[in-house]
C-alpha cells in the first residue's frame, strides 16, 4: 500500500510526494534510533494518516539529510532519489508553513 503525502500550495494546487512499499524497509533502518526521533514517529504512524505540522516537517527534512549521510558513510545501497524527493517535499512544507496530510492508497 503506497502512502500519498501532500500539502496545499495556493488556493488549488497541491504538492505531492509518495512513500512506496519498497521505501518503507529503507526507513526502518533508523527505526527507534535516538538520532532520528521524527523518522521513527513517521514510521510508527504511517498508516494512521497523520497530519505533519511545519515544525515536524522541518525536523523530518533535517533527519532525511542525516539519514542519507549515515547510509553513505556505511556504503550501503539505498533509494537515493525517493529519499531526496522526501527531503525536498518536507523542506517545502516547512518553508511554506503548510500542514502535510498523509493518505493510505489501498491497492488491490
């Protein structure tokens, strides 16, 4: 089940990002790490359709950068483009002070 995230950008336009099923295991690499409290929160609440406030979005963007740095230092493979897209998405939400909405997309 993919997860769609979005925030409003103006009256009509929305900015979208997706967490795919194949990205979730990558995120679980830092689950319960004290260095990544917001990513742990996101992982724990992915399927609860959470709303992410701008301050949390900023912290998530910062943690995504630290996560990428950690993975690179360990020379582990990871989906660089999806993680970078998430970091850019959370930065945009924080910068524009918008709440991020998460919706589960049931696939049959």
